[in-house]
């Protein structure tokens, strides 16, 4: 498996991606046609920026990619990319208006700092996922798609069940470029249903 991971690491360096995680998004995109030219995309927890890099190529010059993270990006930005260095819970319409809200697609590759304590880590993961879904309720257009990173554990089934009430279809993905020992999986919500009240994060 180490050879596979080395392959993606070297490939990322060769192709100019700041991280190998770009290939996780690429695989899901190729299977589902997730990202289209002209899309306005919101990338939550975008650091170090590989998802922004891949998405910017896919949306093209008429599209936009807005990345949000509490950690500052170190990479340069292209003409169809923008970055906000802030907490996602502080987002509002005035802040997002220049970037194409409501968005066609919301992405979240967010992961918390882990402690090694399963209950604590599980609660942190659930909290981040709930925030991502809350943002999608507010700023993703009806009919749009949302892709979030989750982890197998006590929170997985409740999140899956919740997303099924908010999207027409929900599909799990385990990309080939994910580390075999990792419990990460991506949930893709397709066709956001109309939401009258986004609730609290």
C-alpha cells in the first residue's frame, strides 16, 4: 500500500498540486460529474488548497472557487479562485455575495485535530460535519450537490440519515487514493431539497 501512497504523492508533486488529496476529489468527480464549467463552488476547510486547485481547473474561467479556512493558505491564487481566512460560522450573505452565492456545489474536506480519545474525536468530527451541512442549507442552491468527508464511527449513520432527508440521493465513496488504514469516507448529497429553515449549526 505504501507504493500506492508514494505514487499519489509523487504524482501530486509532478502535476503541481499542493497535496495528494486532489486525487480523492478527482476520482469522485470523474465518477459523478460533480464539477462543471461555470460552476460557483464553496470549499470548506480548504487548506492546503489542492481541492481548490483541482476545482479551479474544472470550473474554468467562467466559474469561481471560494475557499474558507481558519488556517491561512500558502499557495498563490488564480483569477477564478478566492480565499477567506475565517471561521465558516462567521459567513454571511454580505461576505459571500461577490463569490456567486447561492453556490452550485459545496465541498468539505474538513477534519479536526485528533486527541486519540474516541468519544472526543467523534464529537469533533460530528461537529464539523454538522457545520458543513448547515452552511449547505444556507448557501447551496436548491438542486445543488454537497460532498463532505466523514469517518466511520458512531456519527456515520446519523449523518447519513440526516443527509437523506436533505438531498434527493446520498452516496458514500472511498477513493482509491485514501489511505487503506483510514476510516475516512465521503458522502455525496445530490439534489438539495428546498429548506425553509436552516436551523442552527
